[in-house]
C-alpha cells in the first residue's frame, strides 16, 4: 500500500523486493569486504554495488509511477540475475542469501516489467 496515495499500489510488492534486495546487497558488500579473500571478490563487490543502486532507482521510479519504470524493472531484473550469479560463486552464507534475494527481486521485476 502506498504511503501518501494509492496510485502505486500495483507496484508495492516490487518496490518492497527492490528495497529488500538493495539492503541485502549493501550488507553483502560489507561482509565481503571483511572476508580474507576480498581481492577475489572484486567483480562480485562491483556487481553488488551496481545491483543495489539499480534496485534503489527502480524502487524510486515505481514510487513516482515514472514513465520508464517498466524499462527500469526489466534492466533491474537482468542486473539482479547477474549479481546472483556472482554471489553464488562464493560459499559464504551472506553471499548465498544475497543471491537468493537477488533472484526473488529479479522474478518480481520481470513480472512488473510485463505489467506496467
């Protein structure tokens, strides 16, 4: 349910998933930076940043019922899936849990991209 209006109610599940995915990515970045093999995670950390930023932007676009919200959601899904692939390389719980959140977000964004 929207906070100040109901015009974005149809996006709420996707908004929530994008926000959740961004949070997971930011948490995973912090955890990865504290791993002993941080240099092996450079590509993953870079993708985590890109994914978190895209999720935040997609959430904002949906919240404002933006003209390009569907395109943002489609690209967000692609980035989330790529981020999940990167995270799945590492066996740490935080990476595996982040990958799962990315996959959930990608599924929701793909649904939304087809609905908007």
